[in-house]
C-alpha cells in the first residue's frame, strides 16, 4: 500500500524547519540593516526545529515498514545499508560541497574557520567528519547535517536488529531504548553529540524507536482509532509549537523528546492508517513536496540566505537603471520601515528554497538514486516498500 500521508508529513516536517530558519534569517537581516521592528515570522515558528523530531519518528516507522517482510540475515542488512547510503550521501555531498565552495570563495577555507578554531576542532577532522557524517566537536560544514549524523547511527544500530526474527524485533527495540535511556540518565549524553558515546546515548534515538514501535503495530494489523490519534497528535504538536520554552540544553535534549515524541508518533501512525483513503490533486501536490523534502531540508538555508543577499542588489541596480530616487525600491531591502519588505523577503525565500529543492530532486537526487539502486542493489519484490526504502530520507 502507498503511504502518501507519510510523505505529506515529511513535507510538514521540512517546512517547519524551513520556517524556523526563515525566522532566524529575517530577524538577523533586520538587525544587520539597523531596523528595530519585529519580524513577521515568529510565534509557533520559533519552535519549528521540532520538525526534526517528526523526521526522526517518520524515519523509524519507515525503516521497520520496509524491512518487516524481509528475511533476517546478512543479505538483508547489506541491502538495507546500501539503500540508506545511496539515499543519504549523494545529496548530502552535493549540498555540503556547495556550502564548502561558498566558504572557500568567500573566506578562503572550505568551512567556517572561526567556529572550528573556537571549538578547538582539527580542520582535517572537521572536513572528513562532515563528509562521512560522523560525530565531531562542531556541526558539519553544512550545519543541518547534524541530524544526519543521528540518522546514520540509527541505521547502523537498526541494521544489527535485522538479524533477529521479526517476531522478536520488538525485544531488540525495547532493549535499545532501555540502554539509551539508562546511558543518558547516567550522564553520558549531551544536546550535541560530539562523540560516539554521546551519540549512542542521545535521547533523540528514542524518537526513532517510537516510530519503529508505531510501525510494528501497523504491520501487525493494529490500525484502530486513527482519527483519534490524528486529532491528539495534531493538537499536541500545535500546543508544543505554541508554548515550548526557549532553547536550553535540557529542552534541546530530553525536553523535546518528552514533549514531542508521543504527538509525532500518533501523527505518523494515523497517517499510515489513513493513507489509502487519501485522494485528490491537493494531496498530489503535498506528496510531491514530501518527495522534495530531503533536498529542501539540505538546501533551504543556502537558498534563503542567497535571497537575502540578492534582493538589496536588485533594489540598488533597479534604482540606478530606472533612474529612481534612492529608497524607491525599499520593498526589496529587508529591515526598512513597514511590512512590505518582510513579505517580499519571506515569499521570495520560500519560493526560492522550494524551487531549488524541486530542481535538485528531479535533476540530481532521483536520477542518481535510480542509477545507484539499479546498478548495485537487487530490488525487493514489494514495489511500494522498495520505493519507500529507496526514496525516503532522512
């Protein structure tokens, strides 16, 4: 069966993160321009980083769903890991490379040298760790890659659980959850996983496991109360977005897990149970945005930051070419009085990020993925599960 509503949730998760960073870009742009006004993006979108938690739950669900009918063994593990490597790394390398190129041409090094030096990180280690998505003192060269470090870890541990008979998978997941919680409560974890011990004991792993638990229920025929789960999940997530406190080491670690895991898990479960009833052109568009969500997640900061740079240039050149008085095109200068400049920036940034994501998906992500899977993997018989295994990320 097609899980189209899961794809819709991926789009929701991606745009929550997009709006969170759009809020930051708008606020900092106004400050750099010397403006005093508040930005238009605020409120619940300040907590848009919770889209990451939804991504983690979705990832756990999909990993169980696509492997449930596969026989335990090394061949399944090999195929699973190849699918994950092909799904994550090529697109990551594309956008990390673009970010590194920007740093190199703008600042003379393929990374943010000031932050690397301040954190006491080794430059070579920073580059290699960023390429391979392994823990390090800094965020990766493209900062949003920190979530992919967690994803890669999820995949490695989950692949070992694929040695178990499927009827005992829940035992492996439960044992994993207990070890993570015990390690974190013992003080080994941190809100930023700078090494493998902190990564292995990060409570964020519990979100992945929660998604996996929802998938176990789903594949075993437990599909009741989807409407209730959807309502409770949506209400819970809305309340968290509206009232979750400001960032702190606790809220970025256990705090987010305690409040976000259950609503996200309920939403994912409800989406899976209801997907067969979804039809219509609106859902087709939302499903397409879900397909683009990985590229969107990786490209959006660069695309929106570029818009913030380009719009004032358009204003300056437009006034000069058209002979207009200075300030005539202030609508393109973020930070000038009024809200029109904010509206222009927000809509242009959103359109730019979405278009770049769509182009990336159609011109790079999907063709590369299709080639790698055809060349190096044997597709599983269930076409829909094969599609999800090959296309769903993170």
